[in-house]
């Protein structure tokens, strides 16, 4: 996420790192509870929406992670990290969101899509098939 935000000359990579640091503890809880298999942490930077999910189980050991910056973020002048607020972790998520101006427990806004640029960076169905075949 910090690499995506850093593509913009108007945004600070340090600020993104500070926001991620503030979200780290609750992010680990969301991963451990399996919430990030169903919901994503979403970075909204201008028109860019970057969704972070997890894959658990033995299939996750062989999958390649996509850690590249998301294209199109260079024009962003603002960003917000939306944390999924799932029961029973709502209080911890709210506390993390209240603790940093760049964190939110609100549902992220719907992304603006253009036909030429629409589509996922990762083929979720292919990823699901790879995991279930193992």
C-alpha cells in the first residue's frame, strides 16, 4: 500500500507507513480470525482502489504474492485505508480507525470504473481453483 501511495508526488510514503503501522495489530487479528478471506482491507487513493485479502491453508504456501504498486495512483492527492469491521472484532477495528486520520471502519466508496481499465489485477476464480485443487 505504501508503494502504491508513493507513486503520487502529492502523497507521503511515510504517512502511509504510519497508517499501516497503526492498523497492523488489528490487521493481524483480522487475518487470524479469517476475516480477510471474505472481506478486504481497501486502500482508496484518488481513483485507485487496492484490495488486500488473504489465502489460508496449504494452498497459500505455493501462491505468489502480488506486492507490486497498483498502476494509476500517481495522480492521487489523498488516501484512506478502510478496515473491514467484522464481529467480534468491531471494537478493535473502531479503536484502530479512531487512532489515525487515514484509517476508517466505514465501507469504502464504490470505485469509478472505465471500460478500458476495469477488471481485477488478480483472477480470483483462478486463485480459488488453485487453492481447492491442492
